[in-house]
C-alpha cells in the first residue's frame, strides 16, 4: 500500500499528510517530517535527518518502539526506550 502511495505521488505530484507513530514507515514514505509531542512540534526537518539523528527524546522513543526482526536488537531497543521514558519522567538523573 505504501509503495502504491509513493508511485501515485511520483506520477501525479500529489501531496499527502501522512500520520503515523511508526517512524520507519514515515521515513519510507515522507520527504519532510514533523514530530508532535503533546500537541507541539518538537522536531521538524528532512525525513532522513530526523529519523537518523533525532534531537528530541520523544523522537528517539518513537524510533526505539519500531519493531525489528532480531530479538537481541529488539531487546536493546526496548531497554533504551525504557531508559528514555524514565529519563523524561524524571526518574533518572
């Protein structure tokens, strides 16, 4: 489905507003990305830049929540996401 949207965009020049919590999908389909946290834009820019070098903790948490096939890598991501959540909530100094 996503590849079909990309194909239609390339053929017609149509623009989409695509909303998702899965930043790996967003990176695949989007040119520009805005990350919203509690109704505010906390990060904005080129999709490759935002998804490869995020500056906001919420963007990093979203990237860490995307599933991966490797169980060991998924475990590392889960621990990192939990650390970010604790850090943001003030549980870790």
